[in-house]
């Protein structure tokens, strides 16, 4: 049995393990520069920068998935929830857990008066694209991601 709940400080080490697992899946393990300590400060310090939902296996007490999000503001749309990542550990994929996490994130957005949600998906990740399509997701063409790294 899997429970979806709000993440806590105690979850951070397992959350970071899931983040590293995702990076390996995306063939970008060497690009992870964040740390568990930074996640703890940024998510559970005096001014939290992100929200966290976790999927916990009740038998093992292990986290098998997360949804990490934060709020952004659109000049056209107002308050939006930005879903940074949904991660489901490989052993639990294909069991509906991603849907449960996305549904819980949608409920969080609605409960906090957001006008909608946004996220990104890699163009080669066909399973994720197919998954998001079942929610009626609109995919934007014509936008290019821009980054400045410091």
C-alpha cells in the first residue's frame, strides 16, 4: 500500500536518492550539483522555496516517488504551480503511482488558488509524454528553454 503525503525534513535523504535515480535515467548523473543539505535548507528552512509530496510504501517505509513543485507568477495568468519533477522509482513504474502524484499536485494547485500548472518534459521521453496526454495536457511549440548557470 502506497500513501501520498506532504514531505518532511526526515524524507530529504530518500528524496535526494530519487533525484539521483532520475538523473541516471536521463543520462545526466554528472549534472546534479544539488545536495541533500541544500534541499533541506531550501525546502524546510525559514523561507521554503519548494513544496514536496511523497509516495511512501507503508510496508517498507521507503519513498517510492515524489512530486516537487513551487509557485511562479505569470503576468498573463497570475499564480501558477510549477511542477519541477515527478519521480517514481523504477520498481514502481507502471502501477499508477505517477497518476496519483500528479492528481495530488493538481489538488495542491487548486487548494492554493492557482490558475493552472506548468512543467517540462524531455522530447525523447515518449512514456512521459503519453502519460501527460491522458490529462489533456497542452504542449507548447515555439518556446525555447533558456538558462543561466552561476
